[in-house]
C-alpha cells in the first residue's frame, strides 16, 4: 500500500539536502519532504517513480533510486537533456522542489526471492537498478548469486562511482564494469554491454535478469540474453522515461491499451511482447 498525498495532482514540497555531481551530465538530488509526518509515513517499493517539479517550469518523471530500506532521504538522479532538467541542475542544497510520489508499479522482488539476479545497467539506466540492488543487498539472505554488469560510454560517464568501488570489493556479489572507450587509467573491461554480457556468460537457471539503459542497449542486451538461454519471463526492464502525468489521465504514455504510468513502468519481456510493436 502506497501513501499518496490526498490529491495526486498536488506535489509535496521538499527541501534538497544534498546535490551530488555524478558525471558532467548527471546530478543526484537527495531530498526530504517538508512535512515530517509525510516523510515518516512515506512508503514506496523498489522501481517506483516520482514527478519532480520546478515552479513555473514543469515536471518530469524520475525513478526513486534510494531503496526503501534507507529512508533518511529520497534520491533522484537527473541527466541534463532539456529545459526542465537544465533548471533542476541549477538547484542547490536548501532549494525547494515539488515531489509527486510514489507512482507506478515496482520490481517483482518478492517473486525473485531465492533466485540469482543479473543486473545490466547502461549509463543513467543504473539509477533504477541501484534501487533494487541496494534493497537486495540490505536483504542479502533472501537472494541467490548477484551479478552486476554496469557500462558507460567512458569512465567519466559512470555514475555512482562512490558506491561502485564498494561493490567491487564485496564478496557477496560480482561486479563487472565496462566502457565503450577506455583510458590508460581504466582497469576494467572495454566493450559494448551486450558483448561483455555474453563474455561473462551468466546461466539462466533459476535466474532473473534486470536491465535498464538506452533503448539501443536494451534491444541488443535482450538479444544477448536470449542467446544465453533466458526466456521472456526471466527478463525485466523499466520504461519510466515514457511516463508523463503519472496517473493515467493525459494518455501520452500508452502503448496500445497499456499505460506505462499505471501498468508499468516495470515490465517483463513477456509482457512487452504482448503490446503493439511500437517500442
């Protein structure tokens, strides 16, 4: 059960408590709802999203990429790509922001218990995966082997570097990093994510693959997973960037009869294949 404001069209006002420069184009905002009561009662699931709004500019959808097991703040990571995200990037600690959340469905973490999990993230697509990954690490005994394959165009485009080093050192998960273009200092793999995925060769037995990234990356990652023997029910992704109003009113996020903001943003590949071929 989610704890939404009385009117889902009205945002909660929140204070930015910290801004983290992840990459030249990505900033992470850690926010706390101004209402202490709302913040204490706020409940969300891994994979749910929120609408961030700037007064007089507009709002847009971003995944809540802090896990529900760590509730001292809500975290959103924003890539600067347009007018609204440009305004967001100008904000600093102490500034006010609107938050409508939580919205959408979530990763099926309950049905993943006891299974091996393969995370495959590209660029800013690591944000929703981070939520589920941290949730699973905080409930480590509930899950089998955990593998993370995280890639970016270059080392400077890799977000969450302060956590990546920790993940590399953990003995209860496997972390593989790759970039399209390496540097002399880069000590990890160089290559496209789908190719590296086939190289590390995760087995499909009792395994779920969760992937997010640029559409072209997802397309070829799915093909690689199929070559490795994963069936459609074993592949999960999220389409939150297609969401608009977040509550199924505007009709701009529909794929056939499915509304991403109400039926998603999380889908299995099997569910996506039931939708019209407009992906």
